C-alpha cells in the first residue's frame, strides 16, 4: 500500500472558532427566545445546535514537528498528515497506530515510572523522528562454535507510514525480531578473533575478518541485513552498531587463558630472537678483537650460558671460576 499525503486541511483553528460562535449564538438565541416567549421552532433549533456542534471537535487534530497521523474512514485508508499544524478532518475518521502501546528498550519508549506509563493514554500519532532500538543481548555461536554474548543498537525511522501501519501487524515488534534474526545470521559467519582458514565474505578465499577486529564491517553487514528485511514495513535503518561483545561466561575463563598463553608465546619468541642476535654479536666482537680464542665446544657452552641468562625468567646467579678455563 502506497502512502497518500493529505494537504490543505489546516482549518482547525477556523472550525474551532466557528463552533464556539455557534454555541454562543445558540445559547443567546435560546435564552432570548425563552425570555420573550418566542417561537418553539427557534428553541428546537437552538437545542439541536447545542447538542450537535460538539461533533466537530473530534475532527480537530494537532500535530507537532516530526509527527504523522494515519487516518481511516470506516475501514478505508484516507491518507496521512505529516506536516505540523492544527487540522480539521472528517470527524468520523479514526487515527491508526498499531504500535501505540508497545514498549521496547528504545528512545521514546523508556519511562522512569512504569505505573505512570501504564496510566498514560497511548498516542495514535506516529513518530517520524530517528529512534534508537537497543535490543537485549543475545548468546550466539560464532563460526567456530564458540558461544558469544553480543548486543547491538539500531537507529531507525519510519519513511512510509502506510506500509508501517498496514503491511505489518506491529512495526516495532517486527523491527525488534528482524534485528535479532539478522544479528544471528551475520555473527555466525565470523569468528570472535582472527582465525586462519576462515572465509567470512563468501568468496572462497580465507581472510582475517573477525567480530573483534572487523567491527565496522560486521556492523555494516548487520545494517544491510536488517534493511533488506524491514523495507516492506516502511522503515529505514540509519545505522547499526555493536554495543557489547564478549565470550559467554561458561568459556570466558578458558579463552582468557588461551589469550594469555598466546601472549606469552609471542613475548618468548621476541626474547629468543633478541637473545640470538646478542649472542651472535658477542661472538663476532670476541673474534674481531681476538680477546679470546674459543674452539667449537667452548663456543657452544658460551652460547648455552648466554641464552640461559638472556632468556631466563629470573636474574642469573653468576658462578666465579677461580681455576683454569679448561
């Protein structure tokens, strides 16, 4: 269903003033007729006006900026009012907003006092502002089967009110469910951290994509996935961002040990590379300056001692040899 914008109905103030004048004239006419024992027809007309003029008031609608009103008349879609102003429409038209009472964890729906929010009447107006949906965190398995806790924040807005109202039952719940589904579909394509021999793009070539290291790419794919699902609901996804990312508690401790072990291995590798370079430099300087002439066996012993000193976890405890070198 295509959206139909209604224009030229900003006559709310004029109709309101006319209704007040009708009430005042009918009341004055009724009093004057009764006081002068006038015609009964005039009295009947005045009473009819007093009893029926209020029927114009349900047709008075006030819209603030970035608000819309979807109107139906006896089940038929009449049109949508999107511009701010004071309007007068057919008094028998009714506004439709199926998500008026829906409360999600998003901007515009969060209330400090739940009782006050429940007592407040639901507005039939549809907000056209950019809103932020912060769904609850999900536990999803990544491409390696590791359980991941992840949460996203999605900024969105309504671009087609007719689609939002008539194409889906409740556009807020529909968006929330599609966000959860899209997040699950994208996260299962990536490992939590960089892993070899993993193809995250679907081109058949292994890459270095990961949830932790490629957050911008992952967020872009999540946004595109959600947008493809909510087009029929007249919703535009402005942005999608990952707000929380961690291993699930049941494997978090093990994965932390794995990361620590990897860091220790990398550090040891760097220490060994540096120690080997220092030993090579020491042997070269000794041979260059002819400080001492060592055979292959003594060179091996010296290299072993230097590597133990340079690569050890604790400070070396030197032993002084007071005898012969051999």
